[in-house]
C-alpha cells in the first residue's frame, strides 16, 4: 500500500494526505548532512508530492512543520516553491508552524501535502507476466543525493510519466526497491533474487530519488524517450 491516507469528502472526490520528515539534515553543527534549508524542504516536499500524485491526487496545499528555527522559514518556503514550479503547480497554498520556544541541537522538518482526487473504481494492482518494469533514477541517500544529483529522477520527468495512461507509478523510499515491489502488487511476493537490474534493490532511495514504473510492452519506447538517461530496466523472474 502507498504511504498515504485517502478520505472521501464528497460522492465524487477524495482527499489524499501524504507526508515526509527529515532529521539531522540542515545547517546546524550537529547535523549529519550539511545542506541548505532550501534543499531540505525541496526534497521533503518532493517525497510527499510524488506520493500524493502517484496515488492520483492533485496537490492543493502544503503544510510545513519547522523545527530548525525562525530564521530558516523563508529558505524552507523557497525549497517548496522550487518543487511546485518543477511540477507546474500553481495556486497551491503553503502554511505551517515553527517551533520558536526551544532550540534543537539538530535540524528537523515535517511536511504534509494535501491533494484532491476524483473517486474511481480502480482495482488493486495485480501482477502479470506480461508487464514490463523499470526504475527511473537511482537509489541515493544522505550526501549521495548532493554528490550524484545527476542520477536523481527530476520532478519534471516524474510529472510527465505520471500523465501517461495505464501506467503504475510508485516512488521508492528509504526501504528500497524490493520493499516497494512488495507494496505494489497484492498477488505476488518478491525476493531479491527475482529482481534483475543493475541497481541495488535493497538500497535506500532516501528522498524518493527514484521511482518504479510498471507498463505494457508497447509503451516502452515512449517511456525511454520521456525518461532519457534515467531509465533502468528491471526484469522479474
């Protein structure tokens, strides 16, 4: 299952709630990864937005929980706005709160994306041997995200793939590609030996630096063109 909550709000529409958090990442002396707060917020937004959109939601609001200090707020907002721009999303309200009474020794951020989705009768994902699979981007975590940014699947690429019909799209998080494969399908259990790819299927993908797609064979060429050098085929045996 996806890392979201779906709440019906009318007979035709549901609310999609997706979230992400990060700790020990920022500009404080004791942070494990030293990056700007714009970068922190961008990647946290990225995870929640991708989860929301992959579930069929259209983001309408972002809620930011800031434990990094008052002075970081504007930079965090810039990171969220950067992500929204890459997704071509306009009129998305941003709100939130800052812990200003007490100072933490390390940076911490929580972020929620709220989206709306039309209610459909879409069934659960069923695995078929006729399906083809690929991972777009590479699994990266921590400083690797900064050191190998050219391997991170861009939000703009995710946006274009997500528009395509009859494709399953699934962001990969900290538990890795194999774990996510076992969340996608309800009728099959996968082991490491069953997934054949150049990528490490057990490695953390940190802030959703890659995502899985399942598709029909006749869609492969279009997907390779759309995803350019980020495409990594994966064979299930």
